[in-house]
C-alpha cells in the first residue's frame, strides 16, 4: 500500500472515497494509469503534459501540479504524489474486482500537507472529497463505454 511520507503527525487533510464501478478491474486501472488521457474523461482535469515515464505536470481545478507516479501494480494499485503552490499531496488508488469480475471497487486515499491544506483544511477537505467523488463518477462513465 502507498505510504504517507509525513509520518510525524496526521496530515491536515485526509480524504477517502470509494465507488463500485460496473466494469472490469483492468479497464478501471487502465483509465486511472493512463494520465495523458485524464482530460478525455475527467471533467476537472484540464490538461496533462508527460515529462518522463513517471512524471507529469497537469491542471486540476485551478491548480497546476507536478506529479510523480510512485506505484503501478496493474490492476490492483496506482499511486501518485503531487506538488503545487503550498501543497504536497499523496494519492493512492486501490482497484478490487468483484468475485464475478463484472464490477470493481475503486478506493482513493489522499493526504495533503503544506501551508494551503493547513490553513484551509476545514474548507478544502470537504471540497476535495466532493471533487474526488465527481472524479469517480466520471471514471465510472468512461469505464462503461
């Protein structure tokens, strides 16, 4: 499992989302792991520029982030770190197929540290949870196509 780099204390923002998607785990994982295709299905992702096999820059909401892929275990886990102005985020996705293989439980666990999450945690955490839930809705639509 993806580990939180901030082990000294609890991060100011911790968000967990989960959704059952009616698609095979491989399809869900492929959509998550193909970062260059995020703007084609994720409404809040404006653009992605690949910099290397494991790093990319992207814009989500009004924020530009520089990310590194830290875990790729198809079709089980995908995780990234993301750094932007005043924030460091770590996000791990766990993809678990149903016993019949026709649907998938996808879970996201995200932590954020830095001045922005610290000062804005009461407002930002609920908004991040809602934005991540919307991402999962977009992912479900794309996976069922």
